[in-house]
C-alpha cells in the first residue's frame, strides 16, 4: 500500500494489507492461534481490542465502545 503520510486509506487497501500480514489467512477464532499478538503496552493508537467488549487504544488508555461514543477510559497494561 503506497499512500502518502496522512493521506486517507481506502478500506479495501487496508484489508488487503492486513490480510497479507496474517501468517494463516482465514476468518474467525479458528485462525486466532496463528495470528501475531502484541503486549498491551505496545499497541498503537487506533487499535481496537476486545476485552469485556470492544475498546479503542488512544493515548495510553482503553476507551469502551458505546453508540454514544468511546467512554470509560482505563490505563493500558501489559496483561
């Protein structure tokens, strides 16, 4: 994906780039064991993780999803 820094990225381009990084392509939890993992403290802003529900990493905090916006910030930890 050759996009200028700060330029918008199309969803299809992003999906292809992410699929290329997966060592065992596929869908769902059947393939989860083959996917790359990171410690919580290494996740970049914009990453979405699932703990007790979807959470967004932003500024060293995890924000819980709601239809009213991201809320309930908690500190990112390595656990």
